[in-house]
C-alpha cells in the first residue's frame, strides 16, 4: 500500500509496462521470457501479490536500459512498508531527483 511519501513513485505495473515499451515487447509472456520467469510471475507482480527478486529486477533494468541501482531502490520502495518504505522513498527522491520514475 502506498503512503503519502510514495504517492509520486511509479507503480510496479507501470514500471513493467515501461520495460515492455523499452524492450519492444508486446505481451507480459514475452517480457517474462526475456527475464526467464513465468507469465504467472509477471501477473503476480502486477497484482502486488509478489515482487521480482533482486536478480530479476537487475535483468529487467538491463534489458530496458535503465539505471540498475535506481531500479533496485524502487524495488525496495515497493516491497517495504511503514518507516522502511518512507526511508527508501526518500533515498530514491534524493539520489535520483531527475528520475523518470518520480
């Protein structure tokens, strides 16, 4: 669940759509194949029932030619809660002030 600190950060589903766009991928199934996960894994990410592993986030970032460090930080914003989520969000905002994800 988002809080006031993370309201401005891209949602995981939108991030996956950006990755699809940047890799010229039409379907979630094709995106899943590109990072060696199942289509159902992508569906779980979209529902918020699961999150990519750090390794899969690195694969997504590299495939989409995005900053890997920024993407890993975003992953921690999405999967954390409470004070930890606020801290990760503030780190993201301060380290990546010109981010396309904010």
